[in-house]
């Protein structure tokens, strides 16, 4: 299977015995998020995988999001009664089954038809919130009908002020309980690997098109059966002659004002009375500024390594951010979470919760709502088990004393850039 370190880079032997992730179709046999990822890579065409996996330029931010977890090791306590363990935690004042939120991701219909609804169903089944992206494909009113859903709306500011005003009005009417303004994506990140799969802005390269045609199961569950997806929450704001799938995405990118500033944050704060979070902060001064702006929460994030390259990882600034905010607002991290132990490290370093992007998307790609649910269940179970081994009965008790920083590089830093290329050709289905 090529370089055994290329995916997780820890918990791997030196190549013997040869290891295999599960790549069949039985979700119950996926024992880790990496299995769901392997299933995804087997199922999806290359251009979709580049969209899902890729980061900006050298993908240094992407790699660091993940490797930052490796700089922290556990100091477990022994002889603690861990027979009753719980991850249940209040998030924005309401109990969640665990301190995890399904992160906003756009263009999900490339993965599955009605993917936003499927993700929402998985989140609701697992008792965690789902953040729906402005660039999602299912109408927010439709997603809002998922029973038991805790529905948060992620806002990209584009066009004139009337656009976000209208989106906020609709989100409120649809019962969204929180608003998440993404601050680090007004200029679209330079995702070269993804760009290389296109011949033009609106057309795939011939090799990508052939590769897509060679993935009939993916085609059948997306474009063939349902046609090109639309950005149904925003398409009405786009000129009629620019409403194709790729064209809408590009039109919106072109109309995201680079002048977005704290002034807009203040305007939105005045307008939106429910919980309001900023997503994409990293600098401590911005964390301080966010407190002044009266937000209810902050999500430290590099946008999954897809925006500015060579940033620090959210995890690295987390302890400092916690010291700044104290208990005044919610503090979340997003980026690189693939394991229950990652979640525990984030909590111990001061996060109230983590937002998981790709980990849940791998489940979605592998098996729709059931697959996304499987991803969440795996993370939940891994975290609960690790708490037991760590000697911590309740997630709320996690604190930095359970961790020690080590200076050796963590997982995936050298490996992540190799990404998923050629994955499908050298995995075996069991
Ligand atoms: C395919 C994909 C699409 C994304 N789309 C959005 C989006 O529309 N809005 C947003 O705020 N963040 C978006 N993000 C960033 C995620 O919300 C999240 O911060 C990131 O995926 C975290 O890293 P992880 O994938 O390693 O968990 C996207 C990420 C991915 C992978």
C-alpha cells in the first residue's frame, strides 16, 4: 500500500505486516475514520477527492492542522473510577451528546444527492449540531425539517448588504439557533490541485471527465440521477445567465467583498439576536477584538488548510485564546480532527468543542447519512474509551495537566502532502 505513513503516520508499523484499511461497503466494518476515508477514495473520482481533501498551495496549513495534535501526549491517571463516563456537554446552552459540531462545508452535492440533509440527519441522530454552509445545495428550510436537528447557519458575506440581511431573515425563520460568520474566506484560497482538475473555470479537464465517467456508482448517486446540483440558498441572488453550478460558485467568489471588516460584524450583531460566532480567527488580537464585538463564540480555524497557507494550526493558539476569553464566550477549534483522542486533546487545551469537517464527509461519501453517523459514532466511542484509559470520567474535567508537549513532529506532517493520489489503485477490498 505504498508509504504506510502517508495517512496517519503514527500507529503504523514499519511496513510489516502490510496494513490494509477497509474499503468494502459494510459501514459496520469501518472501525476508524481512516476506513471511511479509504472507502471514500475507492468510490469517488479524482476531481471530487481533490475538492474534498485539498488545501492551498504547499498544503502546509493543511498538514499542520493535523500534525499539531501530535505535539501533545497524554499523561494518564490510574486507579480512577471510570465506570461511568460521559462526553455530554452543553453547547450554546443546550446539552449535546458530545462537544462536537458538524462543520459547514459547501458543494456537498458533489459527494451525494441531498448531502446537506443527510449530514443534518446524521448530526441529529447523534445529538450534535450541524452547521449548514451558505454554499450548501439543499434549501435551508428543507434541512430545517430534519427531526431533532440543531441547525446552525454559516454565513459568507457576498453582494450587497441586502443579501446577508435576507439570509439572516430566512435562517431565523427556519429556526436556526446560531449564526457562524466565516471571516477568512473573502478571497478564495489558492487550491492548485483542485484547479488542475479543471480545463476551464466551468469545465473539467478531459482526464478528469474520463475519470468521473469511470466511477459509475458515484455518477449514479449524483449527477446522472439528479443533474448538476444548484446552490439553492443563494442562486436567486446570482444573475440569471450565471446560474450553472460552477458559474454560481465563481460569481459568488467574485462578489465577496474583500473590504469585509469589524464594521460588518457589528452590523450583523445588531441584526442577529441569537448566538453569533466568528469562524476563522487565529490571531490573539482578533480574539480580543471579537470579545469587544459582542460575539457569543469563536471558532479557531484555517478553513481546513484551504485558505492562507503556512498559518499556525488552530490547536497551537488554543491555550492563548482560552486565556484571553476566559469563560466569557464559547471557544471552538476546527481542523485536522480524525480521532477521539484529538477531541480530548482539544478539550484539554481549552476548547469547548471541535468542529469536524472531513471526518464526517468521509462517512457521508462512504455511506450517506448512515456513513456520516458512523463517523460520529466512531469519534464518540474512541473519545469515551480514551477517557477511560486516561482516567477522566467526564469531558468537563479535561485540563492541560493531562497533556505534555513533546518536541518531536507529530503525525502526518511529512505525509499529508502526498494526499490521496493513487489511493484507489493500491488499496484492496476485503
Ligand atoms: C470540502 C470542504 C468544504 C468546506 N466548505 C466550507 C464552507 O462552505 N464554509 C466554511 O465556513 N468552511 C468550510 N470548510 C471548512 C470547514 O468548515 C472546517 O473548518 C474544516 O473542514 C476543518 O478541517 P477538517 O476537515 O480537517 O476537520 C470546508 C472544508 C472542506 C473540507
